[in-house]
C-alpha cells in the first residue's frame, strides 16, 4: 500500500512540474521574440535617426548655459559624441538582435524624450 501511495505521489508531482516547464518555455519564447523584435526595430531607427542627436544636444546645452556661444560649442561637441554613440549602438543592436538583451540607448529613440540627455547601457539583461 505504501508503494502505491509513493508512486502515485511521484506521478502527480511529475505531472504538475511538466505543465510548469511547458508554461515557462512559452513565456521565454514570447519574451525572446519581443526583445529580438525591439532590438531590430530600435537598431534600424537609431542608425537612421542618430544624426538628430546633434540638434538635440545643441538645444540642451543652450538651455544649460547662459552664454549662447559656449552652449552652442558644447552642444556641437556633445552632439557629435552622441550622434556617433547612438548610430553605433543602433548598429550593434541590429547585429546582435538575437541576443536577448535590452537595447543599448536610453531613451530608446532620440525623439522619445527630446529634453533629456541620452545614456548608453551595454547588454542589460532583465526579466
């Protein structure tokens, strides 16, 4: 009798864990496809619109500095840096879309938050 109860308990445990594994695989596939799609899209958009960092940074630095010439000079320099960074990060996201990480730039697109300076975080993993 004890053997029958042990075997039945073991089969029930295996039955419940098998359905959990199947559900986890579905969620993982959905998350993977979502992240891969996001990285492809953001890579294409950031390569195409990386140049918009230049006028964005000129505007941001003119708001920070009282002197127009200093703000424009700093904006041009930082704009060149951010233009190269956004374009390169877009290319990296496009090439590495199959790795399930988040896209590199923050904000995701240059036009998402035009009043915020861009940041770049490489290969962020998350759930």
